[in-house]
C-alpha cells in the first residue's frame, strides 16, 4: 500500500507566532485523521525551528518549501539542505509552479536540488503541472510527462522510495478553478504510467502522487476517491487548521 499524504504548503503566509499557533492547532487535531494518512506542513523558512518545536510528539511531519542547488557557500539568501535537516525537516517541496514561473527554476536545476536533498536524507515532494495555455492547447500530457522524465530519469528506482510527486494544474491554483476529479485522475494515471515505463510496475504502484490544485473540504472526497490520487498538496485551505484536517479526513 502506498502512503497517503496531505501536505500543507503555507507559501509566503503567516508570521512566526501565527505559524506556531497554526502548527499547534493542526497537531492537536491530527488524532481525528485516519492513522494511515501522513500529515505534513511546509511553513516559510523563518518558521521552521519554531514550528518543529510545536510539532514535537505529534504525527505531523515538517517540510521546507524549497532548498538551494548548492550545499553551502556564498549564495546570499539561499537555504541549504543541511540547514533544513538541522531544523528538523523531513521533507522539502521542489519544483513548485511558482518557483518555475517567478524564479525561472528549470528541470536541470531541479535535478541538482533533488540529488542534494536525497543525499542529505530529506524526502522530496516534486511538483509537475501544466499552465492554462498548455492545457488549452491539449499539451497537458506532453508537458507533465516531459517534466517528470526530465528530472526523474537522473534517479534510480531506489531513490523513488523517497520521492513523492505532486501534480499541479497551474491554471487551478489560486484561481478558484479546480480540475474535475476525472481530469485530475487522467493526469495522475499518466504520471504513474511514466513511472512504470521508467522504473517498473512496482515502483509506479508504490509512488505517492498528490493532487495540488485548489483542493478544499468540499471537493477532497471526490478527488481522493480516484484510484491514482493519493492525497493533496494543499495551499490556501492549509492556512486554516479545521479545513486542513477536514481534507485529511476525506479518505
């Protein structure tokens, strides 16, 4: 059975005290979530040490939202994988659509980041997904396949045990639009086929693939009922503990 995951990406939201309060609220409500569902929160880097302390003893894991593509050195403003590990992170999100769109993050750079993260003992949530123009041009399968292969072809079947994939229909993030359960499922199934072609059926079947486009308490149940959707990478709804937990209870 592959792992079911609901991860909250807080993006550039909350102050440190607000983030600690949110983390505590999630930790307190985590017992309401099925035991086979892994909860993860990804606060801003400034919050990591404080949030790690707030999560101690809970079933909620800590993730960063990004990492540098160098392990140390004169890279002002960057955060290394070693720093994340020392702040008690278990995961890092990489390749989020906002990193690709606003900061020019390429698949080649992501290969370096994923390798550094894995070598440091972190698990990776690797994001892939098409924008509106690519969706309307009917290139969504092509784009998602290319993003997946361009990064993961550099890694082994053994590495895949530490990699989670998150499918983000970029046109559905923060727009109020949501891919239908059928649209989401067909892309998830496509990603799983790409994994099977590259690594074999067992790795494909064991890899967790999350949906990351405007998942809310109102649509989570339908999305999570799809055979290839193993949870969600949650944005706005993760900023309210009640909504985040309700999503996780949707399995």
